[in-house]
C-alpha cells in the first residue's frame, strides 16, 4: 500500500534513507539523520510530499518530492528528492507504485513537467527502463566531481 507519510513514519524513513545512502554513490558524503528527519517533516507539513510504502503493516519504502516554479518560467515543475526502498524489496512493484503516486500528486498540484533522476548509481539500467515505461524521456546525463581541498 502506498499512502501519504506521517510524522510517525519519519524514523523508519530516515532508517531507509540511511540504507540507501550507505550503499549509493553518496556513501562518501556525510549523512545527518536529524537534518533528514527535519526535512521530511517539512515536506509532510506542506513543503512537498512524502509517500510511504507499506507491506504487511511495515514501512519498506518512501518517496520524497516537491513542486516549484521553473527558475525561468511560471510553469510548475515536480521533482523527486529521493526514492528509498529496503534493499530486499527493490525488485518488486514498490518503486512503480511510489512513482505513480507522485505522478498523480504532481498532476493534482498543477505541474507541467515531472523530472526524475538517478544519482545513486544503484540499478541505473532497471530504473531507467521503469521511467521510460512510465513515459519519461531521457534528457541527458548528470556528472559529478569531488573537490580536492588539499587536506
């Protein structure tokens, strides 16, 4: 079941976010669980949206996103911050259901476009196939570089 997350879900969602962080391209970057929890709370309170995915009453996944105006236009753009799913549940339908819930929410909010990315390095090909099947168009890669501060 996919449902809007509540503040009671935040500890479990932070736990899932930690699992994602630790196994992703972000693993070398710090992770502040308190900051993540506070941010999810702000999204739940109206800054955006957080969905929780439940299986047998247990939260096994989440989705965080928002809608904002394009920086160059008055058109609304929906975008995801993260999809985080328990590793043992990543090959099922949970991601599909979370994205579909976000699409419906974004449409209800008046978004003209939805942008989804893959920055974790996890299941890039499988996630790309999912997004394409859902009607998303590939618009280009994302590059990153670590900055050497001479320490």
